[in-house]
C-alpha cells in the first residue's frame, strides 16, 4: 500500500485543490515512517506571496511537526520538479528523499545544474503523466 | 542621506539583532520610494525553520505591505550574499534592485551561476567589511 505512487496520488489531490483555487496546480506531501506529517499546495496567488510554493509550506510544516529544522528520515512527494528556491530550501532541510512527478524543463532545478543535499536521494517520473497533465490543463485555460 | 550605505547600516542593525539571538547574523531591509517597508533578520534557529532566512521573511513582509506579490520599485539591502533559496525567491518577486554587503563564496548564488530576474539590478560590496566581520565574529565564537 505505502508505495511512491500511493503518496504521489495524495500530492496530486493537493495539486487538484490548488487548481480549484486558480493556483498553478502543484501539490506535495511529506512522509515520515509511513505517516503523512505535512501536506500542502501552491498558494502564491491566494497569499500574494511568491514564497508560498507547496514545498516551502511543507518544509515549514514538517519541521514544526518534528520540532526540529532538519527533515531526517523524511520523504517529500511533489507533483512538479522543484524550482531554484525550493531546491535551496530542500537542501537546507537535508531531507532524505525527494520524489518528483513531472519534470519542469523551464523552471526546475535539475536543468540549472543545482544539487540537493548530498544526503538526499531523488527520483523523478512517478505518476508523471497525471502530474504533467494537470499543469498543462491549467495553463490551457489561461491562454 | 538616503544612500545605499545608509540602508545597509539598517540591515546591519538587523544582523546585530540576529547575532544577539545566537542566529547566523544576516539582516535585510526592503526600501520603496525611500521608505522602509520591511526589515528582518535570520530566524532559522528561533523558528526551527530553514526557510526563515532574512530575505524570505522580508519578501513576504514587503508583499504584504504592498498588497501584491511583485516587488516592483523595491530595493532589498542584505548584509550577506543570498543563497540559492533566497536567489530563487528574489527572482520570483521580480524585485528591482538587490544590494549586497559581503559575498558568500561558499553558499552564495553568484558562484552557482544563478541569475536574479532579468529586470533586477544588483550590486555587491556595500559596507563589505562590516557585513563580513559580523559573520566571521559569529563563527569564531562557535569553534
């Protein structure tokens, strides 16, 4: 049951919530010992705040839950490849694993030759089609 | 009176407040039309939150003040070169100017070949010695 696909589906539900608020639909969950300790979706428009990406909120929220700033033994599932800002934040957090749905060729950190923390393992392409489709669908309605 | 040095001194006062809280001493202010609309210092230890860098708080705070997420016609004065995370956030904010005190060779965005927004002008080396000294002094007490 507790597969990467399982948790990515929950991240996709978060993305769907963002979509319904007219936010760029990106969602994420943070999991520690098979338990969800944070979930969030992009809220940059709602909060008028460029820093309110799903990952940023999830990092803050997970750290609050854990009572410490390092996300050791935590996995972040995110529907879209993190941007430069979120990559930087995930590096500071020394999170153990980052599981990515769709790549973001334009804004994602991978194409900028940035690295997560040396301790961080990362995987891309989990439920890639679903994660990519929701973003494409969103921008189609905007043009 | 309203020189870059003037505002950097205020950012240094913020860094000093961080120092007194046993936080890595980095401070910043955001100025719009010669008015300070946000001021902050690093609070990562106090808040147990890796995202609580001075710049991140200042971006959120300035956007709240302005009622919009883009920091047009705003200048951020920061005592230490922003990291990858803060560089990403400043790019999203499309801030007009970033004025940096000391370089951060290890963690700063410049050495990572990252860019701020194309609209953003940036300058380094304002009150460089003072901005650098406070960080060096802090880490000396830690070793």
